[in-house]
């Protein structure tokens, strides 16, 4: 992948192509992360710009109605047990659950004596929560009233979806940071894959329950992904500088003296 991207970049005329080719050879992780952030920002701004367009509203309404019984909009499609299961999945994106998870990861890192990594997780989780609150207040989009809510009344603004964004920001951030602290590729892939599945399910649950438009969820996923990738880049930079511990620096120094 690195060599292929460098080859493509070298064909771009001018200094931009040359610089991209150099970054691809010397620091492909940073370049890939920067491109994801740039693309994510463009996507988020595009969704925000199109919110009031008729075709976006029509698509939001069509998708939300497709998840309800046409004869009774208060009845979601699927067997009776599915509604309860979706509520449980949605709760995985709540602030309380995400705070507990973040504290668990921070405690785990402290046990491993990876103090700088623990501080980085704390900053990432707290910063993601602040970013989410700021964006919701900035846009102030009302909650959908097209169908009855299956999760009770929610008073906070709708855009972007807080659950979708917080889940993406926290789960993907934690997955990225934990993946930097393990050396086995299968372990890395497993951690990231589990986080992605959780993020997708939580976002879907918000539309299923009728408390968010699909465009809210899409924007939440995008903003959360941007934050997670930014935290991953910071983690990689600090590890290379020796500020954040690598796995090999702590696994042989556990409190019980085991190796």
C-alpha cells in the first residue's frame, strides 16, 4: 500500500506530488490519517450544508418510515424482542457507559504502568465529549417528530447524533490506542473490528428508535471518526518520540513481577 500510494503520488505534477510521495515513503501512517481527517471534514461539512435541502429531508423521512409498521408508526418493524434489544444496544453509546468503559481502560493502562498512555486516553475521551456537546449546541437541530420515539422524550439537539458521535469517538479512539499498545496484527484487527461493529449498531439503533434522523447519525459517525483518527495520529507521534510507552517497555515490568 505504501509503495503503491508513493508511486501514484509521484505522478502528480508539481511540488504537491513530490511532497506526498516523500510522506508516503517516510511517514505513511501520518499521511493516511491526515487524508482520512481531510475527507471526513469535507463529508461532515457537506452533510451539514445539505440539511435543509428537500432531497435530504425526503431521504431521512423515507429511511425512518421504512423501519416502522405503516399501519402503526409507533410500532417498529421486527419481532417484539427486537425493540428491547435495540434499546440495550443504544445504551452502549450513552455517556454513562462510555465513561465507565474509558475509566476501565485507563485503570488497565495504569496497572500496566503505562501512565502516559492512560493520560492520553483520558484526554481523548474528555475531548471527544466536549466536541460532541459543542457541535450539538452549534447546530441546534430539533429532534425528529415524524414517528413516536421508542426511547422516551429527548430534549437535547439532534445534529449530530450524540450517541453515534460519542460511540465513534470513544470506541474507535480506544480501539486505536489499544491497537497501538499490542504488537500482534490479529489482535489489532480484532480490537478495531469490534469497535466498528459497535459504532455501526449504535448509530442504527438511534434511527430505529426514532430519536435521530439518518443524516444526524451519518454526521455523528463522521465527526467521531475524525476525532478517533486524530487521537491515533497523536498516539503514534508520541510513541515514536518515547513519550507514550510501547508494549515492550512495560510487559516485563508488571506489579507482580511476571513476564
